C-alpha cells in the first residue's frame, strides 16, 4: 500500500511522500503538533521539478498561509515556507499541481531543518472478512510503548474521525476496530505516533471502502451526466426517500456530502472543475447505503434539433429535423411523455392532439451528457366563433348602420374586406348603406389560420309609401304650400275693398 510519511525528532521535523495523479488534484497531509514551535519552516518539493505547483498551509484555527514571495523561498521543484509560530494542534499542508510526481513535505524548527527518518516503519489499514477494520503498525521507537492514534479521513470538508487511540500501546502490533462507527463511504487512514521525543504520521494512499453492517442496498439505475453543461446525478426512487450525495476529487477525497429528498441532484462543482466523481446512496436512519462512484464530465454534445418556426398551427402532424453526430442519439418529449428516442439524424413526424404542448428534445452522448432544445406548440383546428349583435336580415331607412360583435382574443376581423381593430375580442364599425340590398360579410381568422365567416343582409328602404314617394311626395308638398300662399294673399285684398 502506498504511504504518506511524517516524522518529528527532538526539535520537530516531518517528512511526507505521496504520489500525485496527473489531474491537478489537491492532496492534503494532516499533522498533529504536540507542542508549540516558535519559528517553523515547511519544506515542500516535488519529483517533476519542471512542473509548477502551489502550496497552501492551514493552521489549526483555520488561518491559511499561502506560499508567496514575502514568506517563501522558491527553487526548481521546491518551496520553503516560513509560517512563524506553529501552535499545537492539527495542521494541513496542501499541494496543488499537474503531473508533479512524488511530493515531499518536511519541516521543523528554523534552528534544525534537517529531515530525519520516520520512526513509523509501516502502517496498514484493510477490511477483515468479518467486515471490521484491521489496523497494523511497526514503529522504530527507543521504548516498548508509544502514544498512538488512528483517524479515518475522507477529505478536508468532512474532517477526520478517530477510530482507535491508546496512550501506551506496543510499538508493533495489530488491532481490529468496528466499521459500524463510520458511515458507509471511502476513507484513508492516518496514524499519529508520539514516542516521547518526536511525533510522526503516516497516511495510506489508497481509499478504503467501508460498509456498515446494516447498510441499505445500492440504489438502482443510477445515471449521471450533464444537461447543457449543468452536471447532475439521478436514480430510481428508493424505499425511504432519503438519500446522501457525495462529491469526490480525482483522488477520491470527499469534497462534500449532502442529504437530499428527491431522486435528482444538480451537481455544483468548484469553479473551473470540468469533471467530478459522485455517488448517491440511500439513507435509512443512521445507516448510509452502499454505492458506486461514477465520473461526470462537463460536456455539451454537438448537434441541432429544429421544430417549425410558428408557435400556433392547425396541422396535427409536426415535422422535427434532427442533426447529431454518429456517437450520439436524440429523443423528444411532448408534455413529459417520451415520443421519440434513440433517434439518429433525419426528419421525423410527430402526431399531436389539439391543444397546447411543450416539447423538449435532447441529444445525448455515450456518457449521459445532453444538450436540449425546447419549443411551445399549440395545435388549433377550431375556427374562431363570431357573434353579431344583429339579425341576419335587417331593414332600415338610414344611410348607415353600426355592426357590433365579438370573437376570440387575438383573432383578426375583416368586415367587407377591411381589417378592424379589436378590443379584447370585441369590435364595432359604422357602415354606409346604398339604397336597396347591402350584404355585410364578417370574417375572423385565428393565429393558426382557421377562418369563420358570417354574412348578414341590410336593406335600405325609401321610407313610407315605398319607392314612388320619392317622386309624388314632393309634388303634393308643393301644391299644398302654393294653396296656403294664395289663401293668405286673398284675405288682405278683401279687406282693402271694403
């Protein structure tokens, strides 16, 4: 098993070796200082000296000390960081770089910076057949017993859990501890030894899968990927409806764990992370279920899916055009129902019932990554109803008439070929009338092109007596006025004759 080592002689020094995968993953070494050091320097170096790296040291109180020009000396493949006073407690040394190879971390008092041997000759942590954890160690100490503790570590965010501690234990030995004290998960184990003159630590490199005895079974049909670049993991609903989702870095160190209550989880990785490892497990009381770790890569598959441009149509068959690479497939959901799946490039027809529909189409690659396309479509084959506040046959002596009516909102209304303005579907127009019969045609069109037509007839009459009154009535009126005039003139003449 690969190991990480740390040692501290009389004045305190430590040394750490760990392989770093070529993934720019951050590895951390947790160190417990049993006493305070007035002037402490950390020495960090890496195997591939031509590769750049950054170093950050975190004090027990959470203070972060980054290696800078002010507090560090830089060299080819190495950096020396002066942290000043190093208080007692747990310190973390983080190294971040790509393709660094073996990382070495050592440090100690500024008065004695020589790297000493690590008194811990070996340390193992493995699962026993009975499901417990078997720990073994060999410490080259000057006395027969040492102060020893072992912690299970998942990652900086989850901290560590002490699984074994003894202030006077044989410098060489084995012990079996229960795994039920740990939630089901992936752990590394860190041993801390103090022999009275120096303190040392060693951390296992490979993550160990720990399963609780009463752990629920794995969730079924776990799927992970990205949708339009947004990462996700989903699974079939479990019995309890309670779940835990865990994110890991490339080294399977835990980034964070979160309880969820739905069978879908939107993954929010750290800024700049294009891939992440994730697991989902059922939770039953205090027991975390078994799981598999899957990797999610942030990818948006190329291709295009197009629908008709119009949002309202009277056609029940909707064409869909798909262009996608050969290693991908496409599908279409209509109102949440999958109507087309595992489709290749081509043209397809979808039959839609009358009404409003939401279409969501996707292109999916072999890793479960999707790019999506959406469209709102309304199939409308019903012509707009037209209501008029007039009878079908009208008579009037007036030279005009007012036509009022209503139809559905957003329709277009034409009266005798002239488009009218609508107010919430209502309309009113004054029409000039010719003598005789006047047909009035009202047409309504909706956005889908459906049409309704209603026609009424308005007869403009000549008034009392019919058409002959236009010629005879003026003559009669003239004769009456003439007689009245003569009668008025005759009476004054008779009075003069008297």
